[in-house]
């Protein structure tokens, strides 16, 4: 499926609450008198009335890289690459809201900018809070041309709570609200997570302060609940709290709140703070108290959980953590994506709330959670923020010319604090992303201690849950032996037989043995993980399979190599070689990597197996399964495809090939590229010699053993309805496993004639 690439838009984190110094503009005075090219020390910054804004620009680029541009004195300009360094890039990336820089570029790699070259010979030490605090020749003083425009490559990880001044232009008082919490009063509520009801408190100096509830409305409650991860608000028994609060000493830091209900953080609402010398009383009122309704995922009461319904025509895909992912919507029984034009926090919050989460923490653009496949249904979504569903918001229906999948919108939602990360840790690894898994367990006396997990049958799925619980993204690998990470004094196995679906929030939600039963109980055989912020995601081009299918009767004398590689059905062994033929169902497979990391075989090249007959290396034992199934799901014919050559056959415009099998080269599939197995190569078939005429389901499963980690395994299967009359074959309704609604999938399974397996 050919896709063209355009310059991806910069995706910004949009959470109010942490107002960094970079949001306030300070400037180094122009140093026009400087005649030497060496940087002069930067004088003390002078306050400016305007804020210093930064942005990434240029083409082609990803959202976290680009030509650096500065908005100064009402005009956008660039930075010259003279004396540029990684220290400069670190300062700039942090100003843009990324945690650090991974590199920088020179000579206008992302294209030449226009207008002023604002800074030249910039020398940062790396710790400055803004580029204006670094040494330079001064504002507008440069001997460069735009051929020397500098660029930066930032690490794809946002600073938590970073507010981007380029996107949200809200007036902020000197007073700040950085943290908000609910302080539970009822004894039982204190012990249970999440905390859904209590006194609203804001972080103030080294403690917590209250909000006066005079004029408090349900709209304020909605905002507080949303930012704490709850989709709905409930009425609260004020009389109960009044009795309690009268006996408490309160400090009212905020005296008035006037939210509209669409804000994603209390800091975005109009607020009135207590004056320094004024009394901190709340005449005619008391401390604000709210009660929130959690979504089904975080509900403790199973009875209420069944009553609470979340949207069935909106979903999130491809996210590493709970409450994040690419936004997909259901139309005419088929899932599709949303284009990122005008995508903002209000629209993202509507999606988050209808799925049972709080308001949106970030509205992400530029396919930050991977690219979808299939239709794009919506563009220029304009929610107000109070709608029940994104389908209730104004939006434009689009054509393929308007948007491409590299513009797919995504969200990160606020979710309730569950404390799940407190009951797991990893130790012994070289980085914080890897190590032996240790979990907190309680003995019969209620004493808590850390313990190990039996490595037997520990797979990528279990590792995915562990990494999610740790807050470390996706699992790159699940390890059954960890003798090389033996640095902890924890030696007791406390969990075994762990079996997860891969969607759980914590390992405690997975199936496991009631009592530990581990054949290899030594610590060196305990489970470990390697986590990663990004992962690959392979998807088969379903329409191409449907377009290229045909039958070939191939002579046996041409199939010796295929037989050696086990690409024929078992009955072939009894054939009268080299006479006769095999009937082969042939088709092309085009496998796209739509994730955010390259797909690479788990085994290193030193362990690849050479196959002399075909003259190539196998980097994976089994890369795909090809099956023909009857009505009850039984295989009537099967094939498998070893990954004899994982390489980039072709890529989207602007993406370079990285993997090539020739000359024992590296194997893999780059993000934005695809590997094509043409219908006319050996083993690209199912041997249907013994199959009787009838109606079947043809199924292809990529990476069937989950040998290599992916961000989403639900789209690894592709299915087609198949009609075979003994001479010809037809494929219908070819689709990715999760592309249809449940109702459409049921209809697919009941393909006409399927039940009696006869031609209808």
C-alpha cells in the first residue's frame, strides 16, 4: 500500500501545571559592536515583555527533530551552526519540552530557513534553563547564511507536565498550581486506591492548602476529576464533611475558581488567590470537596463495573501504557483513524472521557503512536470539550488526498493513581529499562518483602505487562534466565505459572499458580525484562493478498528445495518423485512496519542458519503461518514461512532503506518500510493438493510465536473468505484481524456455505 510522506507536524505535550522558566522571555542584549567571531560573555538577561518561543521546522523530519527556530522581537529566525554542540542541543530540546538531545545537525540538513539568523557562535554548558542564558555573539549579530542553519534531534520523551507556550496561550498568574490531590477523610477510603472522594488540596510551599468552596460549581468538580483520571463527577455529602472540617485547621490558598468544565487542568481556570497579608478564612463556605466516578477499568465494585459502559465505536491502539494510543473510530463496521489537523486537548479529552479515563494529558499529532491501516474517517475535529463522544463533535469527512496515516492523531489520557509501580521493581540491569523482575508479596503474618518470578514459560506477553506496570513502555524481550543480573540478595521465588493476555495493568491481574511450583527454583532462572519506549508493529497488506491469489500445479521435480525446507504438506513424502505435481495456493505478502521502532530478528547473525538449497540465511525459525481453516477452525492445509530474508523492499517517500540481505547484511524492517514476498518465490504458498472443494477461511499470522516484541499483536493476523471449486479459487473480505467490528467479524465467520463446507 503506497503511502507518501510529508513533513510531520511537531507533537507537543499539553499539560498545564508546570510552568518552566523558559516560558518567560528573557533576552541577551544585542552585541552589535562585537567585531571578532569569538563569543562574548552573556550579560545579565533583561526582562522582555514578550515570551521567547521555539519551534522545530523543516522537511523531511520527525516530530522530535528539525531546524531550530526562535521567535524574537516579533519575528521567527534561525541559529547558525558555528561552534554548535550537543550541550546547545540539550538546552534547546529541554526548552521544547523534551528530556534531552540525542544529536544535532549542521549545514541546513532540514532545509534553509528564512528571515533573521538570530544567534551565532552559541556556547552553552548544557545546564542553562534557556538558550538566551548561553554565551553568543548577541541577538541578530551573525556572519552566517541560511546554508548554515542548525538543527537538533531530541530524545522522544517529554518532560512530565511541560506546558508549551507555542500552543496554549493562557494568562498565568505569578501564583502557580502544580499539583492537585484529593485527601480522603473516611477511614476505609484511605486504604483503597484509587482515591475517588475527598478534600481538594493544592501543593503550596512545602505542604498542602485548601480551596474555598464559595461559588464552587459542578464544572470545577469536572475539571478536578478529569485531571485526576476520572471521567465523571458525583454529588458529595457536604454536611458530613462540614462537621469534619470544622474541627480542622485549614489554609485557603485559592479563594475562587471559575472553570467552564472544558479545561484539562485547574491551572487553566480563572483563579483568585489569597493575598499575602490578608486573612486566609473562607467566610460563608468551607474547604472544597469533590467526589469522582472512576471508569470501569479502575472500579473496585464489580456490580457497578458491569453497569458502567464505555464507548464501543472508539478505541486506542498502539500505546505502551494504559490510557494512551492512536485514536481509532468505527464506521460501517470497519475501524479507521482520525487525521491530526486541528487536533487539540479538548477533542482528545472527549475521547479520553468516553473511554473511561480522565481529561487528556497530551493531544499527539504526526502518528506518535504509530500509523494505522485502512480508512481515515475524520479530519479537523472541533470538540468543545463537553460532548459525550467524538462522534458528536463537528468534523470533516475526508478524501485520501487530504490526509495520510503519518498524520494519525493520538492521545495520552489522565488515569487514576493506582500505585501499581510500588509492588514491582527490576534489579541488576545496565540501565533502568532492564533487569531481573522482583515483586512485593505478603506472608501469612502480613509482612511484606520482595521476591522473584519463576522464569518457566515467561514470554513477551508477560514481559509486556511487567514493563507497563513499571511505567517503562513496551517489552523488548522477556527473559527466562537472569544469571548475568545476579546483584540482588532476593533469592526466593514467590510467583510461578504467570500467564497474561498482554493487556493487564499489573502482573497480579494475570493468571498464576496459587502455590509456587517452579522446576528450576534457583535465582538464576528467575524472570527478567528489557523494556523500551518504542516498539515495532507489523501489519500485512490485506488487499494485495486478495488481488494476487491464484492456483499453480507445480511439477515435483521443481520442488526438491521446498520439500527440504518443509514447505509442502505431509502427503508429499508419499508421492512418486519426481513424477506428478502439487497444487499450490499462491499469493504475495507485503508486510509493513507501522510502529515506532525497527523490526529486527531476536537472534543475532552468529546464530542464523544457512540453507544451501535456496542459498540464504534463516534469521527466524518461523516468521509467518499460512493456514486454510474449515468452518470449525480446523486446519485443512498449512504452510509456514521462515524469515529467510527480512529486508526493506521499499519505503515511504523520505524514508531510507536500512536492511538488505545481500552479502550477509543486516536483516530487519525499518519503520515506514515494507518487506515484499512475491507470489512467485519458493514457499510463498499453501499446499492444497489434498483439499476438497468448499468454502474456507484463509489465515496468515505474522510473528506467530511473538518471538519479536511489537506494540500491538492484535493486528498480526489477516483473514480472507475463500471459495474453492476444485479448479479455481476466489478470496473475499480480506482484512486485518482487528479491522472489523465484532458484529462484522461474526458475519465473516458465517460465510455462505461455510457451515457445511460445500459450494453454495
